[in-house]
């Protein structure tokens, strides 16, 4: 067996044992009562988590609204500075291609006087 298969079998067996154990624990009356109490308490925890999540979301939106315009300005400045350099590079590309082609004519003809025919 491969390691992945062994790991999957072990994980499945562990999950099955946990399920059986949980079923046995909940089958007793005292444990059912304890489980109900725990679920009642978790309701308040869920409300607190929801409120905290809403606060975090509000804070994130506020921070985004203050940071986004600054970031857009910085990006605009960088683009304005990069545009002349990009234009200069683009202007020199045809000359560079011609220089490379002039230096390596045999490569483009596959080392022969005549180009190869490709039949598809």
C-alpha cells in the first residue's frame, strides 16, 4: 500500500472511532443534558462571534476606503514614471531583433541554404 492509502485508512478509522465514542457518550441521559447545556452556551458565543465579525468587517472597509486612494495615487505616479522608459525600450526592440537576426542567420535556416518545409 502507498503512504496516502495508509493515511486515508488511519484517518477513516480514527473518524469512525470518534463517531462511535460520541454516540456512546450522548446515549446516556446525563451526557445528553450536558450536551444541551453546551449547545445553549454556544448560542451566545455565536452571537458574540457574529458581532466581532461585523466590527472587523466595518474596520476593514474603513481602512480600505482611506488606503485605496493613496495606493491609487502611488500606482499612478509609478505608471507615469515607467511610461517613458517603456516607450524607449519599445522603440529599441526592432533594432535589437534585427541585430540578433543578422548575427544568427544559420539558426533560422536550420543550418542549410534552404529553409525546411513543415508538413502538418
